[in-house]
C-alpha cells in the first residue's frame, strides 16, 4: 500500500469525484467553504472517504455507478459523553509520527475499523475543512477499496457500528433532505440504515455527489428540525429492533466533530 495518491488507477465511475472539487450549486451546503480564519492555529486531522464496489462501471446506471458501490462509515458509541452516536468517516487528529494526511487517515481507519490498509488505494485529497468548535482543519482523503478486508467495531467504548453504506441508498431522493439546528446550523442530511448523517460528514458526501454523475434530483426545500428528526430515527430503530441507539450526528471521530 502506497501513501502516494494514485488517481489514474481509480475506477471509471469514481473518476469525477477524484478529479473535481466538491460543489454546492444549490447553496445548501455550508460545510464545503469552511476555512480557518487568518491567524488561527488549527490542528491537522484527516478522514478516510473510502468507496468500495466493483471496478467495472455499470453501463445501465446513472454515472456508471455499480450496484455494489458503498462508502465506509462509523458510528460513535452512544455512551460517549461528547458527540455520542454521531456518524462519521473513519479519521481523527494527526500524530507527529504520521507521514502526512493520507497516513493519518489510513492509520485512524485501521485503528477504528480493523481494515487492512494494504487493500486501500488513495486517490485524492480534498480541500481542507475547518471545524470551528474543535479547531481542527480536516483533510478528507478520497480512496478506493481495491481489496476489501473484514471490518467491524474494534473498541466498543469508542464506536458501536462500522457500516458499509450502499451509495444507491445515499442518492435515493427519499433519503435526502436538510436539517436545521436550533443554534442556527442548516445543511444537507441523509437518513440511511437507521442512522441520520448530518454536519461535516453529510456535507462532504453531498459535495461529492454533486460532481459524481450519480446524483438524482432531491427536494432541497425539505428542511427538518434536527432534534425532532433524531428522535424520530431513534423511535424507528427501537420499533424495528435494528439496534439500540440511532443518534446519527455527523462528525469526525476522536474530538474532531462539529455541529
């Protein structure tokens, strides 16, 4: 596994997100333009935006998206005092020993999910995004899971779920809307697999979908109260018995999270 970016080796269906900066043509995504203010001493962090699925495109699908395409997400343990239950990309703060943002993202993903980083092909780094509450400047590392390995919860005290979410569920218009927080935040969200994905994680995903060629039209005017939606997701999960908690609040692991 190389720490060098290998965009030329990306599957054809991933080429657009590899070569195009995430976009927000509908002006509903405040995450993408967050940069650290001048003079701010931001702390570096990285997340791994890891897409899996067949290398070959599906010629009958929008953007060539194969039916088995997915993205790796984790959910923090609901018992954690801060950001409990949040949904995130694997990732976290850089260590002094890390060899750049790609190494940080791969190390954190390995520690959190148990994945074999040898099967991950780094494709591109996206523009850094500043997280005001924590002071982190996060580099999303886009990668292709060339040789997938088993993944799961490594430390139950830190995470309660590790999930490969189908991309076709993310692009389903029925699973997309905006959420509004009482503190003033408003931005894109996804409701998938008994989880609510919002904030940083949803912002990155939404920005990538815009340029991917896979996106289907969804209702940007559908704005829901965040707390109410979280409560509804939790009730749905309790009713189905799928899992015990569903406070899916989008963030980055290990203190990098934000609202």
